[in-house]
C-alpha cells in the first residue's frame, strides 16, 4: 500500500502543470527514476546504486527533449533531487513500477 501511495504522489506532482515542489524521499525518486529510465530506453535490469542510476539517467537526459509539461516536470524533479544512497528492495520495486507504468 505504501508503494502505491508513493507512485500516486509522484504521478500527481508530474501531472500538475505549474508544479514547483520537489520529490520528498528516495522512494519517490526511485519511482520517478523508473519512469525516466523507460522513456530513455535504459535497460531496467541495471542494479547500480541510486547515485550511479541518477548519473546515468541525467547523462541521457542531456539529449532528451520533453514532449510536454509532464515530461518536463519529471526531468526537473530528477535533476533537483539529492539522494541518500541506500538501495533496498522497496526502492528496486519502485523503480520497476515506474518503468512499467503506462503513461
């Protein structure tokens, strides 16, 4: 249930056109990261640390042109988030949920 709430919180944030907030936890960040990995075509089986995954995604985002404000919000949230690097089962599950989310 907690995982579903985290996913919903991120979805609300990225779908709000004039959103100015931030991700609140590694959990929200993990879900957002999964969403962006899918958009960028990054293989989801990468089991790196959150810092390494953030660096990989940010590097690929340099050539990414957001199609709309939703994608622009996602890019902003990922770029601005500062990580507490602790990977665990819940974070891996949230990355997977983001990757598999239908947008």
